[in-house]
C-alpha cells in the first residue's frame, strides 16, 4: 500500500509543479523520467500502474514545456515592442519603499528566464511596467 501512496504522491507532485511553472521550481523532462523510474522500481507488482497513465503524464509534461516556451516567446516579443516607447514602472528600494518612475525603453535583456527592459539606464523587470506610451 505504501507503493500506491508513493505513486499518488508523485502524481500530485507533478500536478503541483505544473501549476507553478512560472515560479522558480520547474519539473523538466529529466526530472520526470527520474520520477517515472522510481515509480516503476517501487510499484506493487500485484497491482502495476497502467502504462497509459505514464504516457498521459509524459504528454502533460511535454505540453507544459511547450506552453512555457510559447509564454517566454510572447513575453520577449512584448518586451521588444516596447523599445523606444515611454513607460511608467514601479520599483521597491532597499528600505521597502515603492517608487514610480517614467522613462524610455532602450533595450531588452533576458536573464534566467526573466525579461528585463532597460529604462534610461535602469534594468526593470517587464512585470513592473504599469503604463506604456503615456507621458505626464
């Protein structure tokens, strides 16, 4: 019975990883294959898990991987379209105070999967931009 619990636990791990794919914790294909090998090694021989379950899980991982790639491409495309435009953004300084500033986007950088735009010499996360094109 502990083996079945382990299989269920692995399935829920897969589900929780898929819901947080935009976070810092991701489940890649290699990790999935390691989990799959462990499931196969420790499964109950009298009650094996269906092969279609494994195929379904692999298809889900593959789909999520492709969706993540699409999201990154769209996010980068959005950032590149901001070059030369005036934007308003919010930042938090070291003391925890939030400040709002405005400037012109000069270029785009992508570091560790996060897209940054350079606004008048300051690198700002794309998520920090609140207004595009308006001047005050």
